[in-house]
C-alpha cells in the first residue's frame, strides 16, 4: 500500500509565479514567497478555482542521476507496431461532447506511479480507447534500465489487467505495448526525478500531459518518508512540468480525505499554500500562540528531527512526529496531511499551467472495465471484509450511522480522462478540483455494508483449511473502543477454546491466552488506524464532477461513464468486489 527527483529546469513557455529552491545539501524542495504576493482561493461559487494575483520569479535546480529505457526502434518492430495500431479500431464518437478520444490521439504522457493500482487501470484504458496515443513515459524506480524494463513487463505488460489488449493484438501485443510505453529510470523524491539531461530534454519536448499518481498511502508513515514523496514529489514534478514546451495539463491524483477533519458537506475547493483545517475555525482573529502552516518549515522540521534521534528509535519517533503535526493542523494522519501539502505546493508553483486535482475517496475494484472485480492488494476496507469472511473478525469499530465512501477504480479513471480532455483543450491557467466520491450522491452506510457481507458469506462462504465452509454470524458494529475490545476478547477466547481449557491444562491455556491477546491487540490496532475514517463526519460534494459528466456526449457517457449515483451497492459488493477479492487478492486460497 506504500506507494523517487536532481540539472537545471528553467521555465520557458510556462513561467511559474513563485520561486522553488532545491537545497543542494538536503535536496528538499523549499518554497519562498514574496510579501507582495496574494493568492485568492475561491469556493464552490466559482467552480472551485483558485486565482493568482501579482508576480513571482521561479527557478529550479536539479542534478543528474538517471537514464532512460527507450522502446525498440528497429525497422521490423516499427512495421509490426504500425500494423497493430491499425488493426485496433478506436471508439467512434457520434457527438462532440468533450472530445476525449480526439484529445488523446497523438498526445504524449509522463506518468509517475505507473506500476500502481490506479495508474495501471488508467494506462489500460488509454491504450484500449486511443491506440494512436503518443508515447507514455513511465517513471520507474530501478537501479538500471534493464531492471526498469523488467518491471514494466512484469508489473504492467504481462499482468491479467491487460488481457483484453493481449487478445486484440495477438502476436503483435508485446511490440505494440513497447511502442507506446517507455520506462524511464528515476525517482520522484530526487530533485530532478533522477533524470539525465537527454531524457529530461526529450520529455520536455514531447510531453503534453503530466500525471502524478505516485504516493505513499500508509496512514501513519514516518514523517520524513511521507513528505518525501507526497509533498516534495509534486514539487519536483512541477519543476519538470514548467520546463515542458507544449504541456497542456498537469494532473495530480490526490485523495478526498485531504479535507482532513472538515465536517458536513465538503466542497471541491483547492488548497492555497499555508492553509490549514484548524485555521478555518478562526473566522475573525487567531488565538495567541497559533502557528500558521508553513510547508517549508515542516520539511525543515522533519529533516532536522531525523538527525536528532538514535538509530534504534528514529523510525517510531518520526511516525509520532508526523501524526503530531497532522493533528496540530486539523488532519487525521500523516498520509492525508502530506498529500494536502502536496496540493498546496502544486498550486504555489503552477504559474500559468492548467492544473487538475483528482480527489477520489476509497478506491476499490473495477466495476466494469476492463473487466469487473480487478484489483491489486488490500485496499482500505478489504482486510475487514476478508477477516470477517474467514470468521476471524465478527465485529468492528464504526459509527453505525456512518458512511463508507467508496468508488470503483474504473470510474475514477474515466473521470480523470474526461477532466484531462476538457481542461487540456481549454488551456486556461486555472486549477480545477474533482472529488470522485459517493457519500453525497449514493451513500453506503456501515449498517447496509455489514448486512451485504453477512448475506454474501452465508450464500458463498469461505472454506477452512480442511475444505469446510466457514459460517459467520452477523457483523456487530461498536461505537466505542471499550465495547469493541470486550467483544473481540470474548470472541477470540471462544474460538480458540481457551475458556474450556482454562482449568484442565494450564500450560496450553497460557499459550492460547497469549495468542488471543495478540489477536485482540492486532484488531484494536487496525480499528484505531481506521477510526478517523469509520467515524468520518464529512460528506464530499461532487458538483464539479457532475458538471463534468454533463458536458459529455451520450457516446462518451457509455464509454467513459463515472456516474457513481447509478451504482447498485448490493450488486457491486456481492457480485463484483468480493469475488474480485477472492480471485485477485486471495488468489483462490480459502475460497
């Protein structure tokens, strides 16, 4: 679930408004603001755009540390590639709408996080619907170009997700994929993404759209590690974007939960540099001692703190520091805090670049495309779903009246492509936020979810190690940690037979008690990590997203639909998502 940037990029066609300085010693992206600047954030009434006033200078210094893996360029391969592209018929649009397919044709992309779950669904959709797209450069963390190519083949080209394209192209599949996907050795955490001069120049010349899909999604990550990729990464990537000569759009894949502890209906509004959730509570004047959020200072704090601890304690101390800083400013954990600061950095550096921020909620398995139920790894709610199905977790700590905001991955991808086309063609120097969410338009509350899980596992139970069906009781929902702890202790001792052995075999009883306590502590830890989300008081407005959908043609809605309100949760959870979990995560074990 955890989700790498050093030569000199100076702005040409897209001069940014602010100064980005990369410290040579510490390799941190530091933001300097002039006192004459003014950034005005507009709310929902303006469509969630942020406007800039006054001028800033910008420079970015990046140092060389990487290379490129180019796709095959011999004549035989080129011939095969051309035949393969011509054999695949792209979607035909009968009405203009946004013109998604038209925009994608011939465009060059630069994507970070390309081997991740969501980015792979995005890449597959682009190649399937617009086979005449230009090169897609994928930043891949690897030691050598050969290792990067191997990751491309193993983690993308040869995966089941692309089986439709494999069937379409047949023997030409490998050649087609290598004609489109270009693995680039690099690291978003290095100030020049680890790129050499030649490949940096090539990307600056060829790329039309930059997509940042890289992230560290661990809720309680070390502060320095989370800042490195979630905040510093976008800063480094914006330096490259401002060098691109024909860039039409910069897109940041964020999360709806960057809204922190905001309550009620949460609008699609961008963050300006230095904003904080806690600061929104002070409408007139701030109380004595209140410190405004300073992204540069947070980076310095993490850098200095890391060197202040002993080796055997630095990891835990840095995790504690991240959580402390997040909660100080109104965010629930280090992940969403550093992602929010990443959004601030992008807004601060964007200059005249068109920027789109995509904020999905909890991304789960595909609903329809390229086929239902595909996913990788355990997403947010999946450990609970799987533990329950195996009879290992019969209750959980949630707000019984709360909502789990879930969206299928393919709907997020479709909305992303629609936004790319719309704003990539418009070329307006603004920032637009789209929350791809369900809590307002189609809420799935925890009570309904628990009923759906119970019904599914009673009709399609998991099997134990001896091939017998596992019977699960109705899932109990608890609103207090104390009640939840009592329940899982009783459940663990009953399942283990500890109560029956307590008086007959003291040694075995002690061993089982230790195992039960360990099981209980694990469940409590899981509950504590999820508590800010299972008791989340905000509901994500998606008015911008609905307006985006309204601007599509009927044909586009069929091919690139993302109407979360149309989802039938019973069908999705029981017939799509859980079967997908069993197949792609459990891989048939215990099914």
